[in-house]
C-alpha cells in the first residue's frame, strides 16, 4: 500500500482506521486550501446529519500522523 496520496495537487499521508482509509478534518482543509479549522467548524454545525461509525469515527489520538 502506498504511504501517500495526491489529491488536488496536495500530498497527504494515507491513514487507516479499522482497515478503512480515512481522512482527517485537517486533510480536508488542506485539500480544499481552507484555513485550518474550517472543516471542523462545518462538521460541528452539521454533525446532526451524520451517523457515528458510519459517516465518521470519533477516536482518541494515540499517536499523531505527520503533518
């Protein structure tokens, strides 16, 4: 498996959770060239429309991914 992927000319490290590829809110901001925190803010506003463990995972950071 590759360790990096390029989306919209932005290179991101590949992340997996429970065998599924995932993106972080930081990754979303990076790919869309938005200020850090934009995706998080929008997620919190719209969280009521998402299903936990289906649309998103709530995890504790045990280790940090490279920035």
